[in-house]
């Protein structure tokens, strides 16, 4: 039975010049030397990690798990950059649950840029998070269900 959840906007942020690559990019098909600053992929990856972790903790709490559970990123299984992100874009990180295991949760992170009144899918990814205790050992995400209930 699939665990897929309804999309949740975990983060929304305006991309600023400090997020940009150091060299401006000439957009294909544009004349007059119009330069656009593209956003560094590592910035998007950082927000993907934050959005996935934020949403994972929320999902665990909504399903009866501990609201203060510590989780760590174990893997970013797939990241596909489909379109560039530019300075000034409003970027939304929509998340949904792919699967919940005993100690891990896999999240889908869909990244959408709002630019000039249009929405563009710019990145899709999946990330896996594991619940841990203070000694960084894996712990169950959700309370054990009784055999009678």
C-alpha cells in the first residue's frame, strides 16, 4: 500500500544574488547581451535537504511519532535539474511521503520556480531520512502498534 501523501510546501524562498553562480549567464535566444544570474545548484540541494527533513518530521508527528524526533539525512537518491533557477525567482519546495519504514522515511521534493507569472518545474528529487537517538543509533519513527489494537 503506497504511503504517498498530499503535497506540503515545506519552504518557499526568493532567490537572491548571494545564491547565484559567480558568472552571469547569457540566456539562449536573447539578444542585446541580457545577462541572468543562475542559482548555484548547491543552494538548491541545501534547500531540498531542509525541505525534506522539515516535512519528514512533520509527517512523523502527524502519524503519532515524536514531535522532537532527531532525524539525519542518509541519502539523496535522485536529483534532476530540469531548468535553471534565476535571481529573483520565488522557489517553492513541495514535499510528499514516498515511503515510511521502521526507522526511515523517503520524501519526494518537487521544486517549482515562479517567474514572470509562470510556474516552472525546475528540480525533482528524493531523499531518505533516518530517526536517531542521542548516540546516533537508528530508532523507530512511529510507536509500535499493539497486536490487539
